[in-house]
C-alpha cells in the first residue's frame, strides 16, 4: 500500500516548518520525524531524503506562484494594474506557503548551486523579467515616473513584499489582500507621475 497524498502533504508541511525554523543544513531527518511524531525510518517510507523534501516544498510553492503570476501577466492589464495584481498574488502565496517562502529566502542561493535545484535560478530570472518588464512598460506608457531608477524600484518592490514573510502570520488580523492593498497604497504613490 502506498502512502496517502494527505499524509505526504502533512509531512511536507511539518518538514517545511522545521526547515524554516532551523535551516536546511541544521535540520536532520530525525528532527523532522520527531516533529511529525514518527520514527526517522518511517519517514523514509515517504521520502528518500531531506533533499527530496525541500525540493518538493520549494517546487510546489514556485509552481503555484507561477500559476498565479502567469494568469496576471496574461490578463492584458495595464502596468499599474499588473503590479497591483502581482503584489496581491505574492501576498496570497506568502499566506499559503509561509514556511516555503522563509526557506526560499534563507536557502535558495545555496541550494541553487546544486544541479537538482537549477530551477531556483531560472525562477528568479523569470521573476525579475516579469516585474522589471512591467515597470519598464509602465515608464514607457507614462504610468510610472521616468525619473525613477527601474532596477532600484524593482528591488524595492520585491524586497518590500517578500520581506513581509518575516513578520506575516497566516490567519492574522489582516487578510493577504488587505496587506497588499495597504502596501500598494504606500508604494504606488511614490512611483506614479507627479501632478
């Protein structure tokens, strides 16, 4: 009998929380198994290594992130509306995959050096192209100020959104959409043309 998808998902959630709290290198299979209330040997029935677990955690997060982003990017929105939708989708993903976002932020650079995790580098390039391209289109169309350094604006937006994962708590006082609305209110007044 093969492991149930539900049990596998529960174990990945537990593993993600342990990786996020302790870091990939400091996390052992035994520690994940302890947190899941099982013997370390039993965990190998579901996964062949901790590397497989973190791979599945990160690839699942990125697959969902890109599914949302591709809907936004394919919707034919104006540059401002695209940025608004990308920010909102980002906060939704932080809400859905809080631990995976923390892992990505702490571990992606180191993991990307391994061939198995080459998709992390490609995803980062794709992310940069999507956001920078939208900002450049916004400047060309007059939706964003031409005197703003687009690369700095991109880094500011990216960091402003994704660093929120360090304090955001799923199920907290504000929904991801409300946080996105507040962030956008603060950020977009700084990059839209002056009257």
